[in-house]
C-alpha cells in the first residue's frame, strides 16, 4: 500500500485570525509538506493543478521537479493533471522530463478538473470535457509508446512524423491513474487501458464510492487485464487529529465551517459520518481509514488531504508528525497483514520496467 498526502494549494484565510498567506508563503508551505512527508516515511506527495484563484499550483511539474531535487525516496504525483485543457504533447514531454530528473519517481493522475471557466481560458468547451479526456489520453499514450507519431483528431492540429522528447525514462512511460468522483466514463477509460482508477472519496458517501470502484473493477476484468480484485485502485481521505478527539473537533470546526469547497454546508458531524473525513484521535483515524477496504476492497494507494481550508503550516506539520508516530506504523502493519497474496502492489517505475523487460519490450 502506498500511503501519502496531497495538496490542492488553496490560498485561504485562516478563519481563526483572518490572516491570508501570500502566494509565496503558500508555495513554500507545499514544499515543506512534501519534505515532511519524506521525513516521516510516507510514500507519495501529490499536488493538484489549478489555474484560478484561490489556488496556486498552476505548474505541477515545476513544483515536483523542485521537490525531486530536495528528496531521495518520495514518489511524486499529481492530484489532478488536466487532460482536458492541457495539450497532450506538452504533458508527454513535461512528465517524461520529470521522470528523468527524479530517477523515475513520478506518476500522474489525470482528471477533467472541476472549474468550468478553465476550459475557454485554454481554448476548449466544457461541453466537450469527456470527449477531450478520451481523445487526449489516447494521443498521450501513443506519444509515450511510439517514437514517431502520425495523428489527427478533433481537438488539436494534426501531427505528422512527430517525436516527443525526451523519450520516457528506460522506455517506460509513467504510470497513469484516472481520477473521477462522479463520471463512470472515466472509470471505464481506466479499465479499458488497464490503468489505475483513483476515487477522491472526500466528498462522497460510501455507497457512491463503492459503485464507482466496483464498476471499474468489473470492466478491468472484462477487458482482460486480470481478475477484478487485482485492479489498481486509489482512494482519497482527510483527517485532523489531536490526541484527545474533543480537542480535534473544537480546533478543526472553524476551518471546516469556512472551507472553500464544503464550508457553509453540512455540519462537521454529518460530513464526517457520510464521507472519508475523520476528525478525532489517532486511533479514530486508523479505524476509519482501515474501514475503506469494506467499501473499495483491497486497494493500492491512500492519499490524504492535510493542508486545506487555511490551516497554518505549523499545524499541518504537527498533524504529519502525529500521523508518522502513531497512525502510519499501524496502517502499514494492518495492510501488510491483511493483503491477499494475489493482489498486486501499486506500480512503480522499477516494477513497470521489470515487467517490460520480461515482455522483451525494453532492454534489461
């Protein structure tokens, strides 16, 4: 099981004192969170991609390239790479470059995004969102797997004799997760290619998450990639901890109530009951997280949102220290003890390279 954290990079006022960090402070905070993730032994750090205030991570590969230079082991990923509004050629080249710079410590999570105005900013129509996701990814796969590409589609100019550079490290493209919280078409796309499916279940009830993951698993098997329970699944999550659960609820409540996404909506208690959010003691976080397997089956990646809604960096780092000390060892122990032998681990560059060598697709 890969366990990690992700950031959406929102610049949000702290509701307890009204202070809003500068963009520079927020960007440096994301770097500090990534470094803390490696320090406490997490596997993955992922950043979102947004092109509108109040968010700052408009260039994930720039951020991840900098983090790659400051870390040695951490797997670098995205919480969304916008497959709809980014040019597939640029995605292919940017993430291949990041592969080389990081020594293969990179994968990416493709999504359509949830901000309507971003489409016309990049010359697209939101009504074409699903068609863009399907066509752009089909091209991206070819750009990574074929040295010379001839291509013509609906949404970009044709390519004739085109070679994306640099080529993927060791001839092995980065592993791709397809992220969706509501679109069965994206679960179908992930299953068709045998890629990973990531459901960011911090906004949805267990029944919805179960239906989406089961759809992906059934279709993964249908397309001949293996039994349904061997499909590659990732889930989101969010926690806020103090050693005393009442202290956690009291401290986190103003952040929840004023959060940009779910603030001024359901109560903290109702939202915690319905979704993956856990506010309480370390043991409560352990128990709730382990219960996700009842919804999604044995899965391969668990990412937590830890820095949303104006939480100050000092508090986030305290949360990560507590997670590393009391939660992470227990999760690792439980996942290792209960994982069926036939369920694969999440792919890495080394495992993908080994599989390609075994198929004689790349030199040893």
